[in-house]
């Protein structure tokens, strides 16, 4: 089976697919490296670094390129405190997820181009060539850019960049193919037609519940982003005060802002964990949560000026955000009309009050668990270590984030699925411009 573009006879460039994949990977690697190095060049050109050597700048750029791909850097000979007498070391593993989008989007573009140039049973050749070249680029960067002060594991430098790059390639190829079945060459419709009706109902129920869990997780992330934006606006004067205290100049301030934008997705996940009640840490012994914040000395980063301090009078209200996300997911599942478990249970047991309660509670637990797992995975990706002093534990705890989010989303799903029929009824009334009495008479 061909991918979408092949149906028009377009086979792409007249070259072997593995070679085309390698060229696409090399292009993505070089462009992402240039984007990362350019801000560093600006700081270097304005005497922002003590070491003015070009090779030092190049190594720093390579280390930054590896970091945005998630490769941990072991920092040696770092003073762990202002009055520290002995040098220390730490692991820099806090990934700027905003900058990770650069190689991801470039890989997404490459995946679409390779999908247009490949038949379904040949796409693996293009992917293999791309992965080999990108892994080689990562290994070479790790080998060239490692120093006595920054230790880089070459195996990690070779393998970890393939995660974001490979994910972008797969998503881009799937976008071009139009469906997963066409991407991997499996006719899902034909396979499902061979299964029993009960299997299809069970598959529809599970599939819709998984989608609802994704809806809940994404809704919670969006609400957390709104909460973060409101917090930044509310503490804007505090952020500006930190900028003024740094006196970094126009270029230094611009580079600092770019770096903070790189960590903006991390901060959104921090806000998600904060709104769930799990909170997050900003160093060993420092916690921030909706019921109060207790942190030690923090680095002079302007965005940290928006961190709420002390006891919050209305902090507990933030716990409603994941519940709202669950309500939306429950309503979405109701509109899908795929609650076959409730139908099966009502056939087996005639007590409707019992079957409706059990099926709704099970649905809330199912969708809540899916949302919790997704939230925990996001928390695991967003957290890390700055490798210096107390700042070796930054970010939310994945397990507690998953537990809190699952519980709150599950409660919201039960509410949303229960009130969903009433919401649907109100919507139909608005569309028909009828009052409730007229609606009841019309449907009597």
C-alpha cells in the first residue's frame, strides 16, 4: 500500500531512500545546531564569556545541542556554594523542552518528506538511513565537545537524541499517511471485520476511553498554561525588578529571555503539578504547592519572581482545574456514545441504579488513570537537575503528580458524564430556541 503522495505518482528525489533519509537527518541536525549556537554567538561577540576562544564557543554550542535533546551532562569542578572550599560535581539534566521542539519540528518535516517519497513497505529504509546519520551526529558532537569540566557519555549522546528526532519523524510520516494503518501497512478495517461484535464493542469502549484520557490530560495542561500566564501577569513587576537587578544589557536580556522561553513548557508542567496539589520542588528541601510555598535561596532568574510565596488564601481553588478537565473529558465521552460497558452491564443486571453507578465509577477510574499516567510522564520529562548545589532536584514528582491528577480527573469524569445529558438537553434547547416546557411537549 502506498502512502498518500504516492497515489499521484510522486516518488520524490531519484536517489536511494536510505540516502534521502540520511540527508534529511543531516539537514535537521545542522539547522537545529545553528539555531542553538546563534544566541551564544551574540553573547560571545559582546565579550559575554571570559574565554574568547572560538573552540570553546563551539564546544559550548555542541553541549547545548545535546542538552536540548535530553542528553545529561556531568559537570565537574563546580563550586557547590559561594563559600565552598572543595569543588563539587553534578548532573545537568534539566531539559529546555521549548528548545527541544526545534529538532522535533525539523524531524516532523523530514518524516513527511520521506513518507511522500516512499511506499509503505519501503519507509523503513528511509528511517534507517535517517536514524544512522542522526545517531552519528550525536556521537560526534559528544566526542568533540566533551571537556574535563563537562563529561559526556558517548552512548547517551548517540542514542538519546534519537528519541525526539524519531518521535518527530514518526508523527510527520503518520500525518502524511493519514492513518497508522497506512503508515505500517496493516489494513485495520479488514482486521477488525474479522473479530466478533463483542470484541469490536470492547475495542470501541477502550479506544474512546483512551481518547477521553488524552482529552483530560491536554485540557489540564491548557488550564495550567492559563494559570501560569495569569501568575506571570500578576507578578510582572517582580519579574521586571529581577531583570533590572541583573543589568544584563539589551543582548544579555534577550538571550536570558530566549533561555526562559526554552523552559516555558517545563513551567507549564510545573503549573500542572502545582494545580493538582502534588506541587514541585525547586531544590533539595524546597517545595511549592497550592497550600503554601517554602523555598530556599533561588538563582536570579526573572521568571522565578512570579513564584507565589507563603500561605495562599485561595490556593486550594486551583485544585478544581484538573476536576474541570475531567468534566470536559466525561462530557466528551458521553458525546462519543461508546459506553458499551454500561450497555453490557445493564443487560446482565436489571437494577439500573446499580449498573449506572458502577459503570460511571469504572469510567471515571479508567479515564482518570489514563490522564494520570500521561501527567506523570510529562512530569518525568519536565523535571531534572541543574547540577549545582541544592538545585539537583527541580520539578514535580512523577508518581505523586500521576496519583493526584488521576484522582481529580476521575472525580471530574463522573461529574461530567452524570451532568452530560442535562448539558446536551440545554444545548438542544438553545439550538431550537425553545423553553423547557415547549421542548418537553414537542418530545412527549
